[in-house]
C-alpha cells in the first residue's frame, strides 16, 4: 500500500487509480484521505527496509521524505 501510493504520486496519477472502491478488501475507500492527510501508515516499515525516509530522517539526510522513494525494491 505504501509503495502503491508513492508510485501514483511519482507518476502524477490520481490515487483512485490504485485505491479504487473494490481494492484492499474494501478498505481502500478511506486510504486516499489518510495519505492526503499525511497518515503514512507504511512508512516505518518502508524506512526500516531502506526504501524511504520519514520527515525527520529526510531532514537529517538533506533529501525529500516519503512519498519520495530512495529505491523501489528491497535489496538482499
């Protein structure tokens, strides 16, 4: 879900492309609003595996925070 949102932002698409009414076991209806309000539920895990940074860590690294991705795929 976190990478999906980052992808639509990166591509300049409307989040409803991914978070349509029938997606995520009908849980997608509120997801665009949650993301728009900055409630990025997946960021701690994405940061832990090295894909993105939260606001604080991005400031320390002088880079953009989530939804900007440092990389899209987890390394080995």
